[in-house]
C-alpha cells in the first residue's frame, strides 16, 4: 500500500488495522478494524 498520501497518524492507524486483521486470520481490512 502506498502511504505517501497519508499523515503519520493515519499510517499508524492503518498499520494497526492490518495487524488486527492479520491476528484474526483475515486477509483484508474492513471498517471494523479501523474503529
């Protein structure tokens, strides 16, 4: 994922959501992971 257009805070949120999805055995991010 290109992160050049995101702020540092948004990038951290996206990475955290990716980690949550991965821990749950999912391959994509849903809105629920971002909340």
